[in-house]
């Protein structure tokens, strides 16, 4: 199970990838910000997952980025348990 810090690093990788469309990088950036909010961890994780789900099936997303986002969402789900 990854830590919030490790997941934030994975999110940064997607944000810095210039092949990912701007709207998707924005949603990933929002997810990163939500993870770092001062609320309860479960609330932050749920908000981050919601933000990522909004773009996970975007047709403009490169396949490698989609796999990264699915992996990040999986790690986030494991934090909820």
C-alpha cells in the first residue's frame, strides 16, 4: 500500500507529462490538491478518486496515462480500507 506522499509523486508524473491533455492534467492537479487538504484522510482520498474518475475514460487520454491513473485510483482505494 502506497502512502499519500508516494501517490502525490505519481500524480506529479502525470501532471508533468506534456502528452496528457490540459483538461486531464487539471483534474489530476485537483486530485493532488484534494489529497493535501486538511480534512480527514478518507474525505481527501474520496475527493481525489472522484476527481480522477471524471477523466479516467476521456477518449483523448494517451493509453499510458490512463494506466497510470487507474493505478493511482487503485492505490487510493486501498487507502480507504
